[in-house]
């Protein structure tokens, strides 16, 4: 009554799709000892591993006086609030109150978020816990199907809305215009209108073309490095924000399972409406055992993204000043078919979720 | 009509209790020569001393074109605006206009704020000047009743709402969890439910307990330093934001006026809704004449607060994103009795004031 | 529906006068090769020179996915978007789309802003292009009528609303209070109520006085440097924000065309509601051919403004927290006659423009 709410700039004005899995962290982000803090869809989360190594995630906010638990300390698998020492177990239940007679209020519970550790990532469920289902994590087992040195993971913090990152990967035509020599298609990609297919929660796109020589990541490994090669990109977006991408090259005119290829996972998690956690993993089916090649590979891809995509995407966010893409009347072209279908599918899923939650 | 007001982030959305005294500055903040600028409840104030040493406070804003007078210059007891040289006396009345025929517009008056200098602080009245009454400053004379070297004053700027600071002192149970060895009660404080009493504008709380040995600030001065001691905390909050705290230790089982004790004053002044001027003074009735001990004492207390309380309180503010504590449904416990009564009393007083001012 | 617009802090809440010329840049800001980016009235603009040296200005935002064209590259007189390589000619028409079949969508047009290069400035028309008329640029040919070394231009970015800068020049009485010895009138200016005259889109003011010695910029060049001189200031504001100022000194009691004088142009362009591009040029009719004197002269004037006016104007902006001057009930005086007539004239013109655009 006497006080009005002081609405802050970071408060969400965006409706996110919530009853689904997002990546919260790389497995390597969360060690055996420390409390790892991350903001996900405007909610602060603390993640740590129990003594048996299982990751757990709690709302990073004591229900008493709202101190971040990540500033507190661990006692075995339990967290002690830094302010008044309420102790919580890894389900979020308060199990010790040092004050007064030690009565534990019924409401002294911290929200716990279900986690699954898979494919080198820790996946989190931020929505309705009654709907949690591990099987809703897409099958990315191919990522970790080879030698450990054939796969690399990395993370970037990006100052744009997560959908701009989805757009970027769903419209691979940008490669020839934004990126350098290493993955150039020599202009062959842009003219192609990809085949786009759809399921209830995914959109796929496929481009096939011939170029001479092949992309630099493949050419030296092909039978005739200087000669023409047949290539494809295959991408599958799965709601809310996971994109599996395969790129391959052959010289025999026929694609098959043993093609020289690279299998990537791009997945994003909204931090706020205008900032995003970007996770990326890449696995190749060649030079698989070379650890230093693997390190170089993931570093180069990280650097290419940071130097070439990020400045552009952050400039677009600044220019848009909103996260509502369609309200700005974008001039859409053939290369927007896949990303626009993704944006519409996501809106559809958010509408469904909103209706379900109101029912 | 053509222009809309450009509402800024710092504008107040908070109703403050105004017809009362706040501390504007330490006496030592305002010297004989300079203009001291401080924002209080979102209003910029310039404070200076007249040639006879009396502090005066004016709205730091020329009524002509809104230049800060604190960027101007003094002429004796008068202030000259830095922009067009309007001159104001220390009541805020414009007494010289160098422009045109020198006519002084009736409205050329800067608001003056009543000040009282007492107990090493400069107290300011930001509200209705018809209600000003020096007697409404609580009696903290004990603070300055001893040797000059027995008392120290300090100031901190804190990025949280002032009520979080009040909560912090009114719930002393945090001492064992937030602070180090020097004032630990060895866990004895938290289990105690303090006695809480109330007047029309104050809330008091008292804790008594036994610990072995006594707090480190007292133990070496007691008859048997290693032995058990009886201790108490007595705190009195007086509206809007002044907290007098006494802590004492004895070994004879009976508290009296000559106990080994320390008498502190914690008082806060809102700068904005989410930033606060925190003033603190401490007086001890032992080792009273030692100047270097006095310096060390106030420095240590300043540092403990900055290192231990401030990071936590600022993190709580960030997490709350609002100043309306109750809207967040805090889980309240026995240690919240005193601070919650303070918050409710303050709301009551603000309601009264709002009704009086509307009447 | 699912997403709300995320309104940012920089979004305009201010109605600007738009069907008129503003200065976009100094001629020297835009070279033969680079893309020059500038925000004008909250709109990002990219300015560059075609191969024949003519400056052009486009909205710095690709209509496809809103990437800033200023991050792209030139191909002759054309701009290539950095993101997906749409190519635009210097009228803003998309002339190449590398995607799909190369179809160019009808809406693939970037807004072009008319430019005129004159008097060492590049002037821009941000409003209704049907009304563009080069003759609406005031005649400032006197600025460039002498030896090239008799005129200097400079630019400053200032964190206040542009009307505070207009006020500052229109009320020259501030000179004696804000500035140093070099242009002091020795207090003679403030008591004078200037003659103010008006046309449909301009306000002029003139001050005449006698001082001894003359301003330091003139005294050494007068017949009797130590003696009294007759001086005048003549200023003409032309909507929206151009102020021509002449200052002169004589010792024969009669002003004429050959007086020792200085002819300045102060002109501002809103960047946002609370930040401004300030452009300034000065031409003298003495020591005309001395290049190093010219450099020293413009540097000194730049420095005086940055050191003396800017801190004050930015402090006023901070204190006002709004751009709506009259809503703050300023206490107005005789020295405000000219600036207040300017503010009212501008409001009148904005009202007219709003009505025309609604008709």
C-alpha cells in the first residue's frame, strides 16, 4: 500500500517456453566442491554436485530473507544460507533452523530444478515439474559415440536474445558472408532453398551442393583434395533451442553413414530477455584420437563465433531494442524459411503451454 | 503537450517517512570551507558551515535553471549559483540578481532544510518544516559522555534499501553466521527469542545469555578471561532508522550501570530507493583514553561491516529487485519478530503522515 | 501476443521538429573510404561519400534482419550488409540478393536521408522528404567568405538535451559567470536587457555595451588597446537549433560592416532525448591567414566549452531528470527572454508540424 514495486530493468517481459529441457551448464563447469551460480530465464540458480557426483540445482535464493545460497557454504550435500544459517538438503527442503526453538516453517523450501547430465552437458527443467520426462531430451548420443578426443565442448555468453542465435544457425546462408575461408562454400550455399521438414516440436533443413575444392575442414582428407566435392548441411532444431548440425563431404557422388563429417550441437539458454548462454559441442569422425588437434579445433570454432557472429548479433539486438522480431516488419527472403518456421513453431508451443497452465 | 516527461531510473517510487530527523552527514564531513553535496531521499542537498560554524542545508538546485549550487562558490555565508550568479543567503532567499534591473523574483527561493548538529552527526529534517522539533532527536548523549577518545564515528555507502540495514541490526542472530570470531556468541544468540517492547515510535529488543569465554572484545578485560560470562544485547530502534545498541558482559551474574560495555549508534538515511547512507558510531566504557586503540576499533568495525554484511545485503537487494519486502512472501521465523515489528511500525507512521498531509 | 515489447531506456519520449535541416557531421568527419555512423534523434544513420565525393546517408539498419550497414562493406557506391550480403545502392534500393533465386522483395529498401554539404558541414533532413528544400538551410555564407585559415570547425558530444545548449547560447549573460578572462565583458552584459526580434522561424537578440579594456580577443587589435571600446553581440537562432553569433568591438562609437569581429555558428543535433551532437564553427575578420593561430583559436574555444559549459549543462540535465523544462516551474528572469521565446517558438513549430502530418 505505501510502497510501490520498484520494477527493474532486468525483470522479464518475455514469455519463455518452460516445460522442456535447457542446458544449464557444461559438465565441466560444475566441479566437486564449488557452488556454481547461473541466471536462467531471469531466475538465479545454484548448481553443485552431491558427494556421489550427481548435480543438483536449487533456486539461488533463501526463502527467508532472499540471500543467494551460492554465497553460503556446503555441509556435505547440504547448503547453509550465508545470512542466518538455515540449512537445506539437495531437494530444497529446510532441515535445520538454528533460531528460537528450531521450528522449521512449512514454507521453508527452496525450489529444486530437475537436472539430467548427458552428452557433456547438465540439462535443467525450469517448468512444471509434473511434466518432467528425461526422454524429452533429444538423442544426441552420436556426439559422444567416438573417441573422447573426437569431441569438444565450449560456452559463450552473448548479449542478445536467444532467438537471434537460433536464427543464425537455422539460416546457414550467413556462412559465406560472415565467416572466413575455413568453412566457406564459395557462395554455393546462398542460392539454395533448403528442404524444410517439420514434426510437432522440430524443424529440419537440408542443403546439398557441389564445390571445388571442398571446405577447408574436409579438403585435405578427401581422395582428391583439389577436386570438386559433394557436400551437405543437415540441421534439426528441436524446441526450445537445440540445433543439431551435420556437415559432410564426399567425392563419390553418394552420401552415406561413413562420410567424412562433423556433428555439432548448438544450444542456447536464455539468461534474460536480451542475454543468452550459448553452448556448443562438435564431434568429428576423423583425426579422432589427436588431443591437441581437438583442443585447437574447439578453440578455433569458439574464436570464429566470438569474432564473427557475436559482434553482429549483439549489434542487431541493440538495433532491434525489442525481442519481438515480427513487430519490426522484417523483409523476409528464401533463406528465412527455416528460421521463421522455428520462430512460429516456438510461439505455437508457448501458446499451448500457456493454455495448459491456465486450464 | 508536445513533450512527455522522461522518467528516469532514479526517480522515487517509494514513500518515505519525512517528518522526522535523519542523519545527513558526520560532523567531520562538513568543513569550514567546502560545499558538501549529498542526495537524501532522491533530493540533492548542499551542506556547508556559515562563518560562525553553524551547518546549513539547501536544496542543491538553483530555482532559475536548476544548476547545482554545490558547483558554485561561497561569498561569506552566501552561495553564488555557478551558472548565472544568483546569490542566496543561508535561509535560501535570493538576495542578488545581476541580470537586468536586478529585480529578485518572488519565487527565487531555494528550499532550506533544518539542521541540528549533535552527537558528532548533522541531523536533517526533510519533511514539513511546521513540525520541526529538535526534541524529536532521540537522546544519544551517552555516546559522547566519556573521554573524546572513547568514541568513533564512520560512514559507509551501501547499495541496498535502508530497511535491509535496519533488518540486519534488529535481527542480531546474524552475528554468529555472518561475522567472525571477535563478536561471536558461540551460537548462543540464535536460539534466544528476544524480549520485544514497543512505544509509539520505537521497538526495543533484548537478548541475555551466558557464553564461555565472553566475546573477544570483552574477555581480556573481565576478572577471569577464560571463564564463562553473562552478556546482553539491548537494542532500541527509533523511527525512522536509528538503532541504539548496547552490548555488555559481566561475571558476577548481575547486570548494572557500570558493566563492561559498548554503546553503538547505527543510523541510516535513504539516498534513493535502493541505496543508503549508513552512519555508525561506537563508544566504549573501557580503554577510554587510548587514541590509537580508538582508531583501530572504528576501523575494524568499519571493515567487518564492509567485508561481511555489505556483500550479503547488496546481493539480497539485487535478488529482491523491489523494496517491497512483504510482497515477496518471506518465510518469517522467531528471529524476525523485532525487524518485522519495525517494518510494520514504520508503515503505520508513514500512513499516519500521509493522512495528516492530505488532511 | 506471446511477447511484449521490451521498451528500452533510449527509446524516444520526445517529439522532435523533423521537417528541417540538422547538421549530421562536419565535412571532415566523412572521408572517401569509411562508413561513418551517427545516431540522430534516436535513429542510427550511416553516412559515406560516393566515388564522386557526394555524401549520402542511409538508415543504418538492414530491413532484412536489422544488422547495421555501417558494419558492412562498400562496393563502389554501394553498401553490402555484413550479415547476409544484401546490396543497396546509395538511394537505399536493394539491388542484389544472393539468396535463393535472387528475387528482391519490394520492401527491401533502406530509408535514405537527404543531405546537403555546405559551410563545412553535412546537413541532413530527417523528416518528410516531400518537403525537402535546400533553401531552408539558413545563409551562413559569411562563415566561409574569407581566407580558409580564418575559419575553424569543431564537434563535441554533450550529455544533455539539445535545448539546454540552445538556452546557453541564447542567454549570453552566462559568459561573465561561467567563462574566464578571454571573453569577459567585465559584468557589463548581465544588466542589459537585449533587444529581441522574431520572424516565423527565428529569434534574434542584440546586446550593446561599452567596456574597458575590450574583450581580450579584440583589445590588442584595437587602436588603443587599454582604452574603452564599444561592443555588441548579435545572435540569430533559426529553428530548430542553429545559432549565428557575431561579436564585435570598435572605438569610434559607430558599428559598421568592417568592425573588428568574430562570426560563429553554434548548431546542435539531438542524438537522444538527453544527449546532443554540438557543432561549432568560428570565423574572424582579422589575422585571417595565420594557420597556426587558427588551430590555436578553435582549440581554445573547444576547450573553454568542454571545461566550463559542459560540466554545468550536464549537471543541469542530471538534476532536471526530464527534458520538459517548463514542467519544473523555472524562476524566469530578464536574461531568459530570448531563450524562452526560442523554446516557445520551437513548440509552436512542432505543433504545426504534428497537425500537418495528421492532416
